[in-house]
C-alpha cells in the first residue's frame, strides 16, 4: 500500500509510515463498544464525530453502499 501511495504522491514527501504487526490486541470495555451509536447526544459525538461523518458521507457518497435501499 505504501509503495502505491508513494507512486501517487510527490517524491519530495514520500509516505514513511512503518507497517508492522500489532502487539497484543485488547478490545475496549463494553461501554465503549458502539459508543457513537449508543450516545449520539454526547458532546464529542454531536460536535466532532457527527460533522466529520456528514462530510465523509458527502465527499465519498459515490463509494458508499446504501444500507437500507428500501427506505
């Protein structure tokens, strides 16, 4: 992936991120699972996440699947 990105981006600023295997994975506590879906009214969710998701959906709408096509 990094090689393909370096082919697209200018040579004076190559991608230098190292890709390595992750160490032991620790899942988040249950109250953090699906946090945005279960707490949309929380300040961070409504002020930060929601606008970012809206912009993402608008920018990449042609690439997104329709989740409920019948609705």
